[in-house]
């Protein structure tokens, strides 16, 4: 006789947070709703809400998990030895990409232009980016390619923009800029372009980081007799993929090393003027929803867990120190959302001096803060947060990519120094935007005065001394910009906590060091997903 031993106690699950239910990511995000109403008041939020519903569905989450678990594979040759250079991604990655394209994450601002279009498109990407950071890369690159072609290559734009903006059956754009020896110093590009005599050039050389190598077309840099030039290259003969990178994060997204063996390219802009086209491309790529979606996803996970988990006789969300941590994470997330939407609105006029400085300042700040933010959220979940099933490990890995994609903190800080020295109108526009909040909080007023004094001092320094101090300047500018927006537009609880925690005399360095007296519960309730 076989004895069956049952262990009902082991099957019973107690004191564990339930799985996050399906919910509409837009309808549950007050900061996003308010920001969209502010910066796109004449546009119907229905499109954003619909994508929010899809992004919060069980189907979308399942696709995001599968895309992350089943990594891309490279097939250089077919069974007969013919060169094919194919990258195989999981079908779930293609579902995420296809759905993002269909809902305008990469194209809405171009297909339906007008006041508020860029803010609405940003909101779409912000929601979709909470599912998977990697899939946002080809979507952002496709978005950023359109204005470059329209500005510098109208004939190519007539051919390619309809495909790049098509919601179904269109094309995806990539970038191929970085080389082994250059990194962020693109002026060291060695790839050569030889005039083929038929309106195209043959490109010979290599590219060290090419994300989304399965894209249809790429913007790239190569040298002609006139100097560094920009080209549009179609994936095809001569576009050889050597290997896929084994990366820390964005693992669902293939990133390749590529060689050009006579691949045909067409000039974008004038010969020798490649950097001008590149700057416009990067300028729009920086509008991509980078850190704000990850921060929002981390806050949602942390609050949901802490509202259902008990320890030492009380819910985690009710314990004083945890309330401090959750509130601190929430105000940082809302700050990223508010600043990003304001910047998106600034892109209605690409030549706006505010856009030039504020975008770069925000990029520096966001890239510097997101890694610590999502890591702190992981701590809120304890061991469960360290497990892949929570989604937090992916956020931690992916957060590290942002200062790599668009330039390290040093590169951005030095770029901002050049703006401070050469574009006084951008500095004036930035400070004028911050000054709109003057009188709303004494701590912000004092910070603005200190920041202006520091700016004057840095501008008068030697090049070496200014570079040495540049990160401090950029941090102060970023904090001033974020605080001014929250003081002007957010609820008093969030604005007060942000100014107290980032500008107050007793501010701390780590999350969870907000001074006593802030309305922690109100902040957490505002950020809670359900």
C-alpha cells in the first residue's frame, strides 16, 4: 500500500502580493493624464488610453516576457553556404514592435501633426516603453529618421517617409554610427564612401554598435573627399552582420557588429555635412521616452507589493520608513514624466532655444537617476524583486543602457558647456522657463538664485576648470527645471516633497530621506496603479 503524504500548508500562499491585475496604464496614471491635458489640450486622449489598455493587458505582458526570455539569434549563412545575414527575433518581439508601429509610437507626430502632436506621441511611447525598453529603440530611431530625411534629403523623404510612417506594412529605420576606435567621438569615423557614378556611393568599413540590425534602412556616417557625410543605407548585399552583442540589458533587442562591403548608400545632405544631419537625428532621438517609463513601472511594482505585504505586524506601505521610500520614488517618477512631456511640447518648434538646452539637461539627469531609482524599487520587493518574474531585474539591467545609447554623463555635460558658451539664447530661454515658478516655493527661489550665480562663475572660468565643474552645473539646472514644473503644475503634496527632498537644507543623498512633514500617503495614493 502506497502512502500519499499531503502538505496542504505548503500549497497555501499567505502574505504574498497577488499578481498585478490587468489595468489601463493611462487611466491609472494621474501625472500622465494631467500632463497630456496640459500640453495637448485640443487632442482626443482616446488613442493614448487605448494603447494604455493594451499595454496593461495580460497578452502584452506575456509578449514582453517571451521577448525577454527568447534572445535574438544571428544566421550568417543558409544551409547551402549562401550569405544571408538574418537576425531571428522571437515572434513576441515582433508583436511588440508591430503593435507600437500600428498605434503611432514612432509616427503619430508626423502622420497627424499639429499642436500637441509631439506630446501625444511621447505619451504613447511612455506607455509602451513600460513593457520593454529594447523595443523602443527601433521605434525611436524610426521616429527620428523622418525629420532628417525631410530636412536634408527631400527626394529620399518622398520615397521613404510614407513607409516609415505607415501604421501597417511600413518600414523601420536604424542607426549605424559608432565605430571601434571612436565611440562617442564620431569625427574619428574611418568608413569610406566611394562615388559609384550612378547617384549612389559604395561604403566600405565597419560599425561597432548597430541596434536593430534587422531594420530596413539605416542612417550612417562615412568619409567622402569632402569630409564626413551622412548616408541612407538599405539592408542588402554588402551589409554583413558579424555577430550579436552579449549585452547587460535590452536583451530582447539585437545589437550587432556590422561591416560594409560595398553596400550602396545615398547621400543625406551635402557631402562633408554629415554631422549636421546627425545632430538633428540625435536631437529627435533624445525625445524618445527613455527613463520615465522605467521609473513609472518600478513605482507601480513597488507600491503594489508594499500595499499587500505585511511585516512586523503592519502593511509595508503603512510603515513610516517605507512610506518615505515610496513617496520619494513616486516624486522622482512624476518629475521625469512632467519634464519629458514639457520637452515634447517644445519640439513643436524644433528651433526653440529651450529645446536645445532643456533636452540635454533632462537627458543627463534622467540617465543619472534611473539606475538608482529602479534598484531602490527592487529593494521594496525584497527577494521577490530579485527574481526575474517580478520584472525588476529587467528594469535594473535596461536602466544602465541610457547613458550608453545617447552619450555618457561626461559627454552630455561637456555638450551643455558648449551650449552655455555659444548659445546664450538657449540659456535665457531655459532660465525664463524656470522663472515662471518663482514665488511658488522659497526653496526653489533660492536654488534659482544660486544656479544663476554658478552659471556666471562657470562661464568666466577657464576651459579646464569649467569642464571639471560641469556636472554640478548640469545637476543644478536639471533640478531647477524639474522643481519649477512641479511647483507650477503638480499637486501641492508632490511639489512640496520634491523641493524639500531635492532643494531643502536637510536633503539626503539616498531615496527615502525626505524630511518629516511631507504628505507621504497622499503622494503614494496619487502614484498607486489601482
